[in-house]
C-alpha cells in the first residue's frame, strides 16, 4: 500500500485512479496466491509451459491443434486429450503445460502417474474407502494421467481404471499420455473387451496427438557428447 501511495503521489493520481490501482493490485495478489495454491494441489512433477516446447524438433505436432487446446475449450466441454508417442518426445511436457494453463484459468487440476494412481486406488479399496477416493478423483476439472502402457495392468487394476474413466465421462477432462498405440491397449489392460470400453469413453469426445519423432533426452545427450549416434537404437 505504501508503494502505491508513493506511486500515486509521483504520478499525481486522482482518487479514482488511486482506487483502481489499489483494487488491481489486490486482485493480482489474490490471483497469484490462488494460482500458487492450485499448482501445489495439482502435484505437478515440475512446471513446463507451451512456450518452452521445441516444436521445431517435433514437426509431426500440429501447432494449431496445440494452440486450440491451450485455449482450454476442451476443459470447458469436459473433453479429453490423448498424447501418444515413444519415450522422450515431449508428451509429459505438453500434458503439464496444458495443466498449468488450466490452473492459471482457475481450474482445479491433478497430475498422477499411472503407478501412483493404481497404488492410491488399490490402497483405498483395501481400506474400504474406494467410493470416497473415486469421488476425490472425479472432482478436478482436469486429471492428467501419465505413463499409460509402460507396465501391463493386472485385471483388478484395469477394472479400477475403467471405473474411474466411467466416473469422469462427460463430467471432467482427462489428459492421458501413453507410449502404446490404441491397437496395443488390449495388451496393456490385459483384456481386449475392457480396453475397448475404456477407449470408447476416452475417445468419444477427445483430441489425439500422435507424436512421431526423436527423443529430447537423447538429443541432449548427443549434444553433450555423452551419446554417440550409433547408440541411439540401444536406449529405450
């Protein structure tokens, strides 16, 4: 307040201009605190932005589609986003960047790896509080589920995943990243029928980005001289 008073004095502001400056400062402060709280609740592993994404390294990505997603219309419509591609191509970066955009817009967001999700749901089931946990996972406007397909699921895990997707269907958005194409999801979930049912709900209202390109991590290793070109094929 003291700094605003000093600024008003220097700029010879009238009362209305001074009041507008005070209210604007108050709003900005509350907005920033709210954003910090939402980002903390989101449990993002790190903060990434769309501006930081190197589209020139991944030309297979349609920038127009990403810009449209960044407008968050998909969140307002409770639609989903599926990011497919091999490890290291930027799927998680884009997922987090969209989550940050959503948090900035005032939406409640939650990020979980598939491993963390399954651990949480199975623990809740053992403790007879699965319904409560499902409710908690249905609340966020945007749920980001990372690393689908790196490890196959047990039948009980696939069933829990299906129940969560069904709960959120047309109620809240999901951003999902996977290294497996849809045709391989029967193998991921251990059951083609349940995989088909999950895909039916996820893809009914969705945007899919299939990223075909090299790994950013391998790129950085090559640049640093840690990895020779011929070693590229040996790293997964």
